[in-house]
């Protein structure tokens, strides 16, 4: 009798989403170590703003590669700095809440607010940073609503997005998925151009994988030849084994 393949290993990770919700993840170690990002959106009277969260220091490319020669203004707060970058021609600007571990960036798509407008914006949000994640919330949730809270993990072999189930359930397929310990699993075609699609045809990289649990939904893409990387050394069956190790618990 042939020996069975060794089980796929796993690692437990605890993170904090932008809203402050604790997120506990069990991840297959076949995908490699993850770096953590996020996204959150706010809306209210005369205000609609989206923030992108990233590891500390990524904003340093703004004045060198994105808004070349941008003017920089910095205000210091307890535990973080608020850094404003504005293009010399005022065509775009970005505001960064920069902490010791993480940062949150929003883009204006035009000139930055004047001094009073910027002060009003800074007083609208509370930013707190920690090794497990940064939180960015509205000072008052009576006037400002927070939505689209997403935790994003990027590893050498995969990218995953985690959302609370209450937000993601309307996007799930109508038919039942494959039952796994962490929830129901679906797969769907990726949106790739013809050349990229040809590179991954018949491999696990052809698909995106959606795992829906009781409290969270995970959208996972395996990165391979279409992204200039090597194909993952797992068969389709072993991919299902790996995803069987995946579990996410989104708290409140």
C-alpha cells in the first residue's frame, strides 16, 4: 500500500481589524508567512473617505515614487504622526496616520484640505497602533458610519481577504459549497487576460477560492506563473487539504 501524503501544516495568527474587531486565523503554512494590510471606509454628512492600512513605513514611497517631490507636513499625536503629502501641482494629496507598527492612508484625488478642513478631518478619527494591528475608528459613530472592514494577508504564494460574514454573505453563490472544517468552500474562475489564463490553465492557480465560516468569509488567490512566480507545489487535492486547515473567527 502506498504511503499517504503528510498532512499540511498550519499556524495560528491573531490580528486586529481596522474597526477594532479581533480576528483569529488558522492558516496553512504551505502559503508562507503573511504580511498584513487592511481596508476600511467611512461615510457621513459631507464626508466619504476610504483608508488603506499597511505595515509601517510603506508611505515613504509617496514623495519618491508616487507624488514625486511632494510637500510634506507632519503633526504629532500621542502614539502616531499625521503626515500630509501634497503634489507640487496640487493634483493629488494623501494623509497618512503613521504609527510604530502600522499606518493608514487616504487619498484625496485633488488638493489637500485647507488648515481648518484638515484639523476637522483629524478630529473625526481615532488611530491606535499595536503589533497585532492598527485600529482606525470614528470619534462618534452617530454621525460617521464605518463599513467595508477588510483584513488582507499577502504571502509569497497567496493573497487572502477576510471580511465579517454579515458583510460578505450577500456575495456568496446560491448553491451549497464543499463542507470543510472551517466552513463551506467554493471556487470560481479568476479574471485574467488570455496570456495569463493560458499560463495557469489546468492548475490550482486557475481558480479563486471562497471559504465561508460562521463569522467570516475568506477570499483566497494562489499566486503563480501569472504573477511571475513559480507554481505552487500542491496538487488540486492537496490544495483542498490545505484549505481544510484554514479557519477564521471574526470577533466583535
